[in-house]
């Protein structure tokens, strides 16, 4: 095992968490690699069909008459709050797990991911005793009066397939509403970043959740993830990842008529008008481009800039990019780490070459050769919306600047994409801001601020960016079914 593993007291080998027990199982092990040093820091079981089946059966048993099914809403809420307190206690450790697995500076998950995860757990703990039905007046039944009302009932067993970019935060996005509504869950974390999910299972055990409510099976998506999607004991599959994998999950889950929720990334525009506060826009656009090495589903990588401020914004972003120190996050002064894995490095490097080949101007940045999966903050100018770097999700710190003249042109460029997750509008003109926000095809629009995500706000996309919503009351609705009961009086 590597020096990093020893330095941070990581276990050499981890296990699945199934039915309240730590169990082996699967086809060997998967190496968890720190991409900054390309060192193995841990090993997790390469689980498959048998392990998924055991986890689903454990979750099913708790949902269908187990101790969990007997708890009231206030009791579920109290358990979620206890789990949140334990997460807060171990927040630095959890942030460290995610940072080591993905090659990020520790400050990034500490600053955003963990506070968001805590807010999500506590928000949904508050919903656990407030899930209500409704009464609906009708004209009666064959001349007799009726009382018609609805109940909101838990969907059942949820299979959650989690990505590697912000693993703990997104795990909590899927977990918290499931628990609040009374569902049980099987979590399949990304093979690159499984450690925080396994620690969460340990904290759930400490909090007193009945065994089998929260299960974590590690393994590869093509085997363990696929087994979760097709398992007949799973009532809903929630997935965050690529459109290609999302389509495959839908193809398998569709014939079984499972509920499916998908968040599938984006190519989010940041639209900068010439009346914008340029200092704020430069800072916000840089954050939207470079946070987490650009590995964010809502990364604002298409910069649509009005002609009058194009040169100023370009120079401001260039200065921001070149002020970022790239390297091993454990070294002093480093503010950007590695991309998550060697295959991702190769993919981002290919896109940078494609931008040059397609005629865009490489202003700054590029891939660094040698040990470690490092990509410098990269900017392309003189680009068009037809280029690959403007149309395809790169999932790395690469931004593409495209000029526009009119509001109508900006709107047409923003919507000329197969994606529709997020968008940002930078302007002092509030009438224009609201006009644009109403017409941009996106699930969430920020005005004068990039990706203001909150547990109280629904999250999800349109078009290829996905189906359904997480967070907010939409998260409660997504984990429940509405049952109608009519009494003929």
C-alpha cells in the first residue's frame, strides 16, 4: 500500500456493508487510486450479482415489515438528524476520503460538499413528519356523497448509483429523501470513490438505523450497477452520470416498469452581457469553469460573451486561470489537483487537441505530461458553437469563449445544445435577466451567481441532461407514490 494510505490511516482492504454486516464477496478487488500520485490507497471488493441480490433482499426485508417499516415519521426524522450529527463530527475525515480518491485539495469538499450534504440530511429530516395527503371534493357516486383522499406512500427499495465527482454530497442527495419517506436503499458508489459511502454506512450503524435500511455494495458499474438496475426487488433506480450509461440503465429498467431518475450532466452556458459586473462575472465564471478541476455536472464551460466585453472577460479569465497552481494537493500552495483518473486525463487531453484542430485559439492551459493526471486550467477563444469543445461535455477544466451581439443571439446559442442542466446569466438588467431565465432551456438558472445549489431547491435537467428531480419537496414526491382512497358515504 502507498505512503498516502499510511499517512492517512486508510484500511488496506474494505468490505461491502449489507444487512448491517461487513461482508466480503465478488470477483476479487478493485484498487482505489489517488490520481495526483497515481498510488493505490485502498482496495474494495469487486461486487457483482450475488452481493447486489443480498443487499436488495436486506433492504426489501426492512421495507416489507421490518423494524424500519414500523417507525413513525418523527422517529425516522430523529434518526436522520442523528446521522447528520455524526457526519458533522466526521466531516473532515469524509472530505479527506473524497479528496484523496479524486485528487482534490481538501478545502474543496470541506467548503462545499460536506456543508451541502449536512444541509440535505437536516432538510429532509424535517420533512419526515410532514408528508401529507390531500382531500379532493367530487360530485359523488351514483347519487351518494363520497369522501376522497390521498396518501403519500414510500416507493420501496431504491437503487442509487453514484458518480465519482462529488460522491458524498450526491450520495446524501439520494439517501436523505429516501430515508425521510420510509424507503430503504442500496448504494453503489463509483469504483473510484467508494470510501466516503462506506464510512456513511458505518455512521448509519452507529446512529441506530435498523440493519438493511442502508446498504453499500462496491463494484464496477457494468456489473454491480447493471445488476442493481435490473433487480426485480428494486422499485426505483436513481443515477447520476453520463447519458450513455443513463440510456443503458433505462433500457434495462424500462421493461420492468421501474421508476427511474437520471441526472446526466451538461454543457451549461454562462451568458455575460456587456452591462454585467465584470469583476463578479470573472470570479463566478472562473469558479464555474475550474472548481473541482472542472468535474462538475453543471460546470459553466460554454462562455457566451457579448462583444463589448469579450476582450476584458477573456483577459480576466486568463489571469484567473494562470494564477491557479496545479499539482499534488498535499503540497503547500497548490489550489488545483488532478482529474480523477488516467482515462479522464486522456479524454480531456483529446478534447484540447480537438479544439486546436477545429480552429479555436488556445489562450492558456493544456495537459501536463508525467506522473499524475494533471490538466492546467484551459481557455479557448475564437470558438464557435459547432465545435466539439462547445458541444460535448469535457468534464475537465476547459472553457470555450463564444462571442454574441444581441440578446436573441445569446438565447439561440444557449439553447443550441442537447443538454439542459444549468445556466448562468450575468447582467445588471433585471428585466433582461428574467426574460432570459424564462427562455433558457435548463433545469436551473443562476442570475449573477454560478450554480447556487441548495437542499431546498429542486435539482435536475431537461433534454439529454436527465429525467426527474432531486432535492426540495420534489425529492419527497420522487420517493413516494400517491394512493387514492374513496369512501362512498
